C-alpha cells in the first residue's frame, strides 16, 4: 500500500475515533500527544475495547430520566443543529457544483513565453450577471465572503508528524495558514485582523505575529510580496502590520504606501490538506493565474486593499474577472480584475482601475461593466485618478455610477465612512 494511502487511512481512523470514541481518544492523546501518528492496529482495537467496556458498564447503571426543562432544552438544541446541518449541506452542494480547478501560479517575474497553456480557472470563475434587486439566472461561481461569514475549522492540537520539525509555534502558524486557506484574502493585514480576533488578546500589529509570518515565509509555507501603492499615503501608525511605509523625511513628501500580499506555498497547501482543510485559491493566485506577469502584482495590491476596506465597511467580497471575449478589444487572456461586493440587496461588480495608460482598453472595459449592471462602479488609487476614470466612464455612456479610491478609504478607515466617495 502506498504511503499516501496509509496516511489517508490513518486520517480516516482518527476521524471515526473522534466521532464515536472521542473521550477515549482524548485520554490517549493526553498520555501521548503523538498517539494518532504512532498507533498500531492493536492500539486502536484496545481503544475500541475500552470504549465498549465503559459503555457496557454505563448501561447497567442508567442515568436518571431528564427533567421537563432539560428535555425541552435538548429538543431545541436538536432542532437548531438540524437546521444548521441543512444550511451547510445546501452550501456544500453549491460549492461542489461550481468548484474551480486550483491554479498553479507561475513565479513572479517569469517570462510570459515560458508559461504553461492557459488554465481554465479564469473562465470557470466568471460569475453570472447579477443586478441589484434582480435574481440571477444561475448561481454565481464566485461566492462573496464577509467578515461575519468566516468559519475557521478545528485544527489538530499538534502539527502533523511530517511538519513537526519545521514549525516553531504550531497553534499560531496553523491559524495563519488556515485563515489564508479558508478566506483566500491575500492582504496580510486581513490575516492579522482575523488572528487578532481569534486569539482575543493579541493586537494585529503585535511583534509575535510578525515573527510567525517570518517563519512561514522563510520555510516556504506561504509566499510574501511587498506592493507599492503609488501616490497613496496611509495615515496609520508605523508599526501597523501589512502597511510598512517608512516615515517621510522632515519637511519632505510623504512616502508611498507599501503593503504585503501573501499566498500559500506548496508546503502550506500540503500542511492544510494534512489537517483536513482544502485551501481555496487566494486573490493573488487568481490574478497570477489570469495574467502571469509581475505587472499584475501591483494590480493585486490595489484589488486586495480594496476588498479589505470593503469588508471593514460591512461588504462581502470576491474577486471576479471580466473580458471573456464578448467586449470589443478585450481578449480572454487579458481579463481584467473586478471585485464583486455585496451588502444586503446591493450587489456590484467594481472595476479595479490602476495606472493603465491604455485608454482604448479602458473604454472597452466600461462597456463590458455596463453590460453586466445598470451603472459603473470603480476603485482607483487616488482621488485625482478616480475623478479621471469617472469622466471616462461617463463619456463611455455610464449615466449612473459609484466610485472610490484607496487614499480616501485609508483616510476614513477609523471612522468607517461609506465605501463610495462619489455617486452620480
């Protein structure tokens, strides 16, 4: 039997034991933290025999009948769990129906001539048109995720044996990888915020979290890249994680904002799968799969920063792509990133407009966007760029629209001001 099959059978045995003889399994793990990795078939038989003996003894001394209040409470809990299981089953069926093929991103800076044939991932992730207040004809292939939607899976108390000697602080390192793997949010500050919320007493900017990220990056569990947001000057403390701009010289101009984007490395994916977690493609990976060029890393920074600020303001977000060949001048392999944002009945595809000098391509892009919804929606780096793109969208026929920019979003981050700086 192959080693991979052995690991899979061992994992299934542990899952069955966790479901049916959890107390006995916990007792063995307390005595030997690596019991699950080292247990032989004889050890598992002994554990089951012990569980049967305890159940047999318990049957001779039946517990007292529950009171009326206890029975009502358990009935209510059973009904609640039944409803939750039904909801999760429907969500799982939807995810399986539209599960994308995981992309294999090319290294940053790789020669476009050396890239592999285009993956079908960008096409499979194209969502069906969704307009505010209108039911979509088909379920969208991308499902927006908001801060309130994050559900982190349970993690094993110790690292799988294969990775035990490569990690220094398992609980936090596993938590960081699980957050990235479950949400796909590539802005490192988004991971830090979720870690802070999960740990309860650790700030997102804590040095201990920075050390965790450093270990993950050095060992190849995840990959980091610094992105400069040209012209954006974030008014945040210098030690804020994910925003690493240096202080401007006295009397000199402010420095451009530098943020950190992350994606899973091969080791990170392997570790999560060993823990029973199937990681989703991250925002950065989706952009790399679509473009495979280093120029798109800056676009990834703009897209990830915007989704981060949208979620802070109560929106659910997902990365989508337009330019499927239906818009003039835009080929499938030039699909531009859009962000799907949703809050209540408000659903918009938002054009991520960087420093693209190709005005003709942008004109085609506005047309493509207006074909999806009844108004334009865009995010730019700075207020000046935002106003210029608004004028372009209006010239392209957008009678109504929404626009914002990262500088304004950074300026109003603490106050949580509205997402849109301009509406017409």
